[in-house]
């Protein structure tokens, strides 16, 4: 892929973060096996809120706990496998193998704190950076692959 495709979004409140999550989930293709979405940002920037909103839009009913302590929360929704992963508590990328990372290729992977994985997530499709902006937040959604670029383009078109 040539130049990275990035779209920026102002997120004045939690509802705006959830709305972006719904747009992202709506823009994904029906088959998301092997997709990797990296969620970056400081503590409290909205990574779990975004992941929770995406899972709900994709059809999950019920609670979506933060995987801060479990590290991995798997979901099966309408025949699709999804993994919400929080790497904040790992100290070495080698620990990913003990979390079952070899099995994650069959689903959509939403990863918080991906920088803790070293280069093991270099094949990511989307990188979403959330940051504080005044009283709200701001998100930058960057495509890392061609299929990620198609999603960023679709998200920008959804009103």
C-alpha cells in the first residue's frame, strides 16, 4: 500500500465514540477472519468504549467487559469469531503465545495496547489512535492495508 489513508474524527463525548464504533463495524466486510484492528491511546482515552461499541454493532448482546484482567475476551456472533484483547498487563511479547495468539487468526482481533506485542501485530489492517482533546477525545483511523483503506473510505462516507 502507498501512502497511509487516515481519517480524523472529533469525539466530544462517549456517544460520539460509540457512533464511530458503529460506523467502523458497519464498514467491515462480512468475513473478518484474520482482520487486526489496533487500538492505541492513553488510559481512559476510549479504547474499550470503541471496542465495546464495535462488538455491539456486530451483534453482541449482553455485557462486554474490559479484558484488562482476563487479557482476552472471545466472542462468537452470528458465526463470526472476534477477540477483544488487552495487552496492558503483559511485559514481554513472548507472552502472547501463552494467551493463545496462534488461535486468533480465525477471527476479528481488536487489540488494546498493541505496542506491547512488539512486531507480532505488524500485519494490522487498521490502527486507531484515540487521544484527549479538550473535554472530549479525537480519533485518527489509519489504514495499514488495502482492505483497511477500503474500510476507512467507507467510514468517511457513512453519515
